[in-house]
C-alpha cells in the first residue's frame, strides 16, 4: 500500500497543473472514484479539515489521505511525493533563470491546460454538490460562502462562520467566537544578511500563518523578502510567483524558487522544507482526532457547514479560472470537449491535461 501511495502522489505532483482546486479535483477522482480508498463523505471530511489549518490545502489533503491509508509512514510519504516533483522542477527553472536571466516559455502549453483545468474543477464541483449538499440549509451556506469570498471576506472566516451557523441549532449559543490559532512571529530587521537559518524561519512563519490563495502568499512574500529584508526585487518576486503558478504541484513551491535565488541549491532545499513543515505538523496533530470529532453531533454539524463553505470557495475559484482561461473559441472548445469526456466517460484527468498541453503547444507553434 505504501508503494501505491507513493506512486499516486508522485504522479499527481508531476502532472497536477492548475492550483489547489484542480489538485483537489484530481485527488477526488483518484481516491474516491478510481481507487475507492475513501468514501465521498470521508474525502469531504479530510477536505474540510485541510481547509481549517494554515498552509497549502491541497498538500495537506494529500498528507491526510496518506495518513488515512498507511498511518504515519503514509503521512510523510504522501506529502513528500506530492511536493518533490514540483520542487525539483522549480529548482531547475530557477537555475535557468539565474543563468540565462529569463523564464522558459510555457505560454502555449498553459493555454491548452487552463481550459482542461476548468472542466476538471467543474466536474468535481458538480459531484461534490450532489454528494454533500443534500439539504437547502447546506446549499444556502455554500452560496453564502461564494458570496462572502466574492466580497473579499477571508477564507478562514468564511469557513468558520459557515461551520458555526450549521452547528448553531444544536447549541444555545452559536460557535461564532471560534477563531484559528496562529503562530506569532517577531519583526524582522531591515536589510538583514542572507543566512540559511533566517531563510528557514521566515518561510516557517509564512507556512504557519498563511490561509487561502496564492495571492495571500504573495502579500507575505512582498512584505518579508522585498520590503523588510530586501533580498528580492519586486520583479524577481513576480517571476517567482509566475513559476509557482505554471508548474505542477503545490503553488507554495514558489518558496523553492526564492530559496534558490537567494542561496542556491541549499537555499531551495531549506525554503521548501520550511514552508511545508508546518503543514505536516498540523496534519499530524489534527489527523488522529478526526474520527472522534466526527462522532460528536455538534462537531459533525460544524464539519457539514465547513464542507458546504469549501464547496462555495471552489465555486468562486472555478469562476475566476473560467474568466482567466476561456478567452477565445479554441479555449472554450477545449473546455467543452474535456467536460464532455469527464461527465460522460469519466476520462482520466491526467491524460486530458497532457492532451490540452499538446493542443496548446501546437496552436502556438
């Protein structure tokens, strides 16, 4: 079983384009539909738990799945295998960036991949809605979560509010006072010399407190690396974020690129370890408690609300992805064909992504 876990997450880490929403959709297809490692309800519980702690949600979902299948060895192996392909790829791109002062051209490939990602997320969203939104209150919470996210409400606030509202009928006082714990971090000295220890602690702090999308990560990176430490220019930071977006696997491998820029290969390794380590620790602490929590009527209702909110967040991500990706008739055609293959024939998402990338490359040749 450990071998199966390793091979699955190596594949997802190597071919998982499209960010957390696409990763979650691909994991669901693999572990719920194809391999039947988890039921739909178990998958949704793990997704809700991953969304409630800081760090990259798709990576933490992978770690949760590994723990559920193979215990502590699976927890470590799933996370490492999901992160490793992207970290190695980003390190090679960072080497080329430093050597040739330019990013590899991937526009054509991404042009074809993005509409496929939209179709994958759409199919996952539809399946998750059918499986979990079985009452009108939960559907209303999902729609409210989408509206709150669109209005700029922080993701963790949306999750907690929806969870509290779902559990409110079971207690005298709604659980609206719940708030996530964060790890405090002191201010950094301006213009501090580059050291591996400082690099580690900066990224460990970021991995401990960042909830939500890559845009939240960008704000932390700008404040720490550009404004306080002056280790990067704004253009280098934008290039780092671009690499994290166009490579497969976790978007948090942006840290790998930055680590290489400031301290070479050792910096890339230290930055990658530091930003992902809090996620491993948080999953290790919360994972064993999930079955006990789920047996509680109050906690079960809270998780139902969190799950509904998670679906609402995915719906908003789908809207943003569609708005950015579907820009011309060819894009729309690729998305329609991919969606038809997914809904009608349950086609493998990995092969659809490869086909989309090939079509995009041919269209821009």
